C-alpha cells in the first residue's frame, strides 16, 4: 500500500464474507486477502477441513479454490471480538510492531484493541466512529479510567491521547454516490 503502510482489517464478522468485498477490485479497496482477519470457521470439502488462516500461515491460500469449500460451525482461535482483536494483532501481524492507526465503534468489542494496540513511539491515531451517544460516553469513561490506572501504575499515560471522533455520516463518500 502507499507510503509503505500495510493495511489490515480486523473484524468481528466472518473473515470470508469481509474478504469477498474488501479484496474484490471492483469495490476499489484492494486489501490483500491475507490481511483480512476475522471470525474464522473450519472450511470443508467433504472429507478434509482447513481454514483460510491456516492456509495463509502455510502459504497455500487460494481464494478461488476456497469458493468450493463449505463453512462449518467450528470456530478457529483467536476469535476477533473483545480481547481477540488485540490477540489477532499479536498472533497474525506482530507482537512488537503496533498499528499507527486503529478504529472502532463498539467499546466492548473494540476497546482492548483501541487501548492496548498502541505504538508508543509514533502515537497511534485512534478513530472513534460514534454511532451511539451511549457508546461515546462509555469510551470516554474508559479513556479516563485507563489513564488513571496507567498513572497509578507509573506507566506512560496514553489511554486518553490521540483520539479523533467522527459519525458514520462523516465517512460517507462525497462523490455523489449514495
């Protein structure tokens, strides 16, 4: 991607469904298939089972071949909700290279990632998409509480730093497409 920045999408949705949109050139996002990290279930072709995550790790991922596989109800770990989004960063991206930009819209599901996947040297930018006033109130309470806890434990206080707030309408295309 541009300027040497690698784009990853960590979602609490099924990663195969998100991958179908974000990796399809006709939608213009062009995210690498291996950079979509979400809820993953075992895929089977009748006798064998696999997951996209396993294939990506083994360097055998083929999106077109996977279209013939069936979803199962067996979930792969880490699950990308709650602490799992942060866990997915540590597991599938890097244990040491933290993001320079994270975004979320749900305090409970995105909070761990927003507060813990923080790059101390670069000051990760945190974008909050405010779709409910109650969620904005809660995320601000979490910022204050986490900042107090960081200070109490003599840690760098970062929980209340580098936040931007937008609404879903702020993110709408401005090219006349609705």
